[in-house]
C-alpha cells in the first residue's frame, strides 16, 4: 500500500518487487481489482515476476494474464535470469497471440479509461467507473460472484479466466447469469449461473464476451501508433433480447489537453430476419485531420 500514499489524482500504480511465483501470479488479480476501488484504474503487476528467476511455464501463463492488466509490463530485477518472451519459443508464441488481442481491443480499453476519468452519475457526481472489475460489480444480485478473485471482467463484457496453478491444463470458470460467447470461436457457452471446467492448454487463455455488449476493435499492428491507423470493427454479442450496446471514445491519440474528441454510442437490435445498428456520435472540435 506504500504506493497509494504517493498517488495523486489521475495517476497509475505498478506494485513492484513481486516474486516470480505462482502465488504472486494469483495475487496480482485481487491487487488489480482493489486499486480499481481506490479510483486508480491504471495498475499492473510486473509480468513474470520481479524478484527471483521465473520459469518458462510461469512466464507463459503470466504473459497471458498480464496482457489484460490495465498497465501491462514484463519487468524483473537486475541479476535475475532474462525473462523476455523470446527466451522461450513457447512464451514468444503465447505473447504474440495475447498481445495481438490486447492491441486489437485497445479502443475498448481507451474508452474504459475515458469513462473511468469522466463518467458522471445522474446527480452529477463521479460515477466511479472502472477499467477492470470483479464479477460482482456487474452481477451484484448473484452471491456466487462475491468471493471470486481468480477471474475478472475487462469493462462490462470481457470475462478473463486465467490458469493460475502450475501444470494445470484446465480451469474452473464461473459464468454469471447471462449469455456468454467464446471470444475466439463465437460459440455460446452453455453454462449460465454455473461453474464450468474449461480446457486450457499452455497456449490458451479463456476469454468470453457477455451478451448485450459491443467491443470496438482495430486490426493490431506492432505499435500503438500503427494500430491506430488500421480499420475499426465492432464485435457484437447479443443478449437474450437480441440486443447489444457499447461505446467508443476517440481523440488525437497524442496530446494530453486535446481539443478534438468524439464519443460514439452504439445500439444494436435484431429480429429473426435482420439487425439494425445505430451509432450516435458526439463530436467536440472534430476535424478531418483526425
């Protein structure tokens, strides 16, 4: 908690000096979620561990999880064994996959950060929005979510269920009452309001999209600057009423006190024969140059 005392408004935290251990891999999730409650959404743990030397398996699993931290950084202490992903071909392959996903959903993260800093409630006070959140934030009426600290949501709709134990090739994941779809295949998860055992080989982290959510994406590139030049697409997951909503915040991507920005709200409804998507844009100082 020492880092909290040094923090000011609109800042971030990395809790350094963690250990390259399976315990600290797990501990990074409740730590990340606690800081969301403190109003500091830009947080992350040293991926693969800072103190001691990591292992190929631990680093691979940590790269999978850490790709979804709000602040994502592989970092270790001087004198420990190198832990860059390229030290192991398996970890390099894992990293290419999960960082490709992270870069593709950066518009979703960017929008969540905007809402965390700017969203207001109906009475005009700060809404207390978060970037990542525990399951009970979205499902407060479901007591099964209250003690879960091995899974988390990115925003309202991306469920992350990582492997946190050595040699495991499956993971028990709880799915709150809703429609859930596999991020990779789009297939609907049959379990709702129940725990399911999911296959989790070394090269796979389970990700699911909640029905009713729209995730804005871009084709990933090697840098964030290059990614921002690529085409957008919307990943829609329909709820039981065959509807989905979402939003996208855009600015110039460079300046801190930007004068040009645009907030877009999406609403999709479908019936048995067609779908309708409405995008409502609220620009501010928008120019063709953006």
